[in-house]
C-alpha cells in the first residue's frame, strides 16, 4: 500500500512540475518575470482591489518582492 501511495504522490509532483513549466514559459513569452506573472494572475482573478498582503498570501511571495514588483507596475502606470 505504501508503494502505491508513493507512486501516486510522485505522479502528482510530476504534474505540478509540468504545470509550473507551462506557467514559466507563458511568463517568459510575455516578457514577465515569474513573480510578476503570478501577481498579474492574482489581480486578474477577481475584479476588485487587493492589498499587497493579500497578493503575498495568494502568490506565496515575500512582502518585499510583492512591494518591489507592484511599485514598478505603479511607476509604469499599469496599476493604481
């Protein structure tokens, strides 16, 4: 039984890695960093305002990373 559970777990991990690769490629083709891609993804998920803390929680990114990326997006007038 343990071997079956490990096999299923390994299959899930492989799928997660495949999906991560797809998102990394999509970000690269869009000219975005992976972190900026995830912030855009979070912002587009719902039509509402977000706090930077909510973005951190949603994307699993550190506060400083989110702050830097959002500050640059504001500077480029992409978000307000």
